[in-house]
C-alpha cells in the first residue's frame, strides 16, 4: 500500500466511527495480548487486561525477577490462566515474538527500548501495538517507527492516558460545542516533582535514598540517566496530547515551528545533598537537564502553544493546562473557567466543576463505573479500552502513529533548539501533507 493511501485510509476508517450508534455490535473473539515490561506501569496495564473478558494475556516478558514475581501474583489473583513468561536477558522479547501468536502488543519498558520493540513487533506481523511514552530518543527514531507502521499497514498507538482525564475530556466537549469560541492559545506540560522517582534506595519504588542506575529500583534504574545526559522537554506528551485534540493536530492543523529554553540545573543536586549528604558519590554528578524547560510551538492555523517541563524542584503536581479562545478560557491550576457573557460575574472566574459536570464527555458518562479502581483516577481504563476495542474491531486506533510521532518528537526537537542557543527549528510533518485532508476521529461518541 502506498504511503498516501495508508495515511488517508487510516483517517477515513476511523472517521466512520462517528456514525456508529452507542450500541454498536462487538466482536466475539478474544484479543490475544502480550506485554513487554512488567514494571509498575506494565503491571497497571496488565491488571486492566486481566479484568476484561475479551482479552487473553498469552505472554509477558521482563528481565527483572522482582517485577515478574509481582506480575505473576497479579495474574494468579485474577484467576486467569498463567501466560507464557519470557525472561533471562535483554532480548528475551525477541523469542516471545518468534514463538507466540499475538494480536495486540503493549510495550512498557524504558524509553530507549521502545523503537526497537515497536519495529520488531511490526516485523513479526503484529498489527496493534500500544506503547508507553516516548516513541523514541532521536528524531530519526520517530521517522523509523512511522515508516515501519506504514510499511506493515499496522497501528501504533501511544498510551497517553491524560487524553482521557475527565476534566480534559469535558473541556474537549466544550471546545467542540464552541463554548470558548475560536481557540487562540494553549498551555500544558509536566509539572511534577519527580525527585523521589528519579532516586531511591534500591528497595522502595519511591524515595528513601539517593541512588540511581544499577543501585536503584524501578524507574530510578533507567529514567534518571536521561536527566544526566539530556537537556530538553523529556516528557511532553501529557500536556501536548490533549492540546493536539483540541486544535486538530494532524487532522486539519499541524505543528510548524518550535523553540525551547532551559533554566540552570540545581534541583537534583540539591536533593542528593539534602538526603544523602555532600560527600555522597552522586553529589558529584553534573546533571544536564535544566530544572524548568519551556517550549513554544507555532501551529499552521495560527494557535500558539506553551509547554513546560518541571520535574526537579519542589512543587505540587499540575499539568498547567490553559485553553483560551475568543469567548473564554479554562485553567486547571486555579480550577477556573470564564466564559464571556455566560459566567456569573464579568472578569471573575467561575468554579470549573459546575461547567465540567454539565459538559461531562459521553465516554465518562457511559463508562465511569467500569473505570472505577483503575489507575490515575480512572483514565487508565479508557486508554486500554480504546486500544483493545480498536484491535477487537480491526479498526485503526483513534490515536495513531502520526499522533505519537508528533507528540513525542517534541523531545529531540527541544534538545536541538536548546543546543543551538534556543534557535527556532522546523517541525517535521510526519503525515507527508495528509494533515490537510484527515478528519478528527478521537472520542467522537461514547464507544471508546
């Protein structure tokens, strides 16, 4: 299939969902799913798969015996059949691909493994791949994944759960109904104190020490190295994913240019000194990642976007959303909405809750009970639900490889901009011009 036809068919097939009634028939066959990576994030996905009657988990793979033991306990507790377990070395996942029949693959491994595992899965004929963020490390990684998905006529979905956060989806509903008017400016980011994620004592998942790398456990074993060697927006997708849906990125709009600025780096060093002492070996590490990285993006339709990556300093969690249009705006930090002529008082914020309740997205209205107990306030249910329903119906995923590439590519582009002295860089068009013709497809009804 030609690249142009693949891109266009992907959009048209998914767009047809808009006319499906909420009682659309479901396929009876079970999706045979496998997971590479049974760390804490992988276990969250595994738990959701085990809850579903339409999924059979056939194989799991990890090199960490502690994590595999936890995953096996989860499976045993579910009452489901124990899947085939692959372990032993960093390439055990290749044996799994060779031996197992897999309909849908979930990848929840360190970032640097995502590209080879995605492409390896595609090469073995797997048509549905759900990957945790990020898509790759370099810009070329992103192009390689896009080209591979096109070559094998397969579907690669980034499992970006914040796109399904309840307030985010209610605002999407408001945007689509014109409450904010024409959108002008948007903000988001990853503003989350990760110091006790990036360091621990090798036993606990969070904190209790200042080790990273081989002496650490869970994310601190691999994630912190990126803060040592890289300087850019290392985690843009929580912020940019919802924003992209609001302004139809890759479907009538696209990112044009980007520039990034990085502050000095102090937070991680200070944390090590406070918790481990100035003589701890890690106090000598020179962390390259600036404590606050600010990225500006310009869009084809004239909107501006501001993203902030802020993970090394003390602060309460916030994604810093701001959706501003000609008629009003929403900001998540102050939990406020203002709609000109409709808010209670001019120039004063309304409490967002009443607006968000009124415009609750149909997906949440329908599936909120099923989402109870799943991670991150229920939004984890929706991202897995969407992925599995796509595989079950043999339809394109609503968040596709072009979305994954555009959102994730912000990282290497921001690194490039900072390295060039905050120079503005061009944003690649992974759709090859087809963004002008593709239509919005995300969450158009209450199906998935």
